[in-house]
C-alpha cells in the first residue's frame, strides 16, 4: 500500500516548524494567526504529522528533530514523575 501524501495543512505545519523562530512574535500567537486554531489543537495536529511516514520524506531533518524533542520531553516527564513518587513525604 502506497502512503498518502501530506495535506497542504500538514506541509504548512512542517514549514512553520522549520521557520517560526525567524518570525517576529511569540510562537503561540503565530500559531493562532497562521493556522486559526488554539496552540493545543496545533500541537495535536503536529504530533499526528510526526507519526505519518510521509512526513519523513517531506522534511526528514525537521521531523527527526521534532521527534527527538518530543521523546526528550516525554522522558523528562516520566523521570520527573518517578523522582517525585520516590521522594519521602514530609510530616
């Protein structure tokens, strides 16, 4: 089965992630302006794009970088949760 190409919006998301830091303004404001959605919705869509194998063929450097960042954040949350639960409670 041949994978489906990314939609225009999905490609725009990858383009935005490649260049947003060169633009003036906070990322959340830029997201609302460009994609007309809340940042939470944008990040859900971004995660779906990262899971699409076609995204790697469109922009492998950006996709791999974002996947590494996502994995680091997940590990940090897990490690933080494990460390917090290992802390003795104070009385």
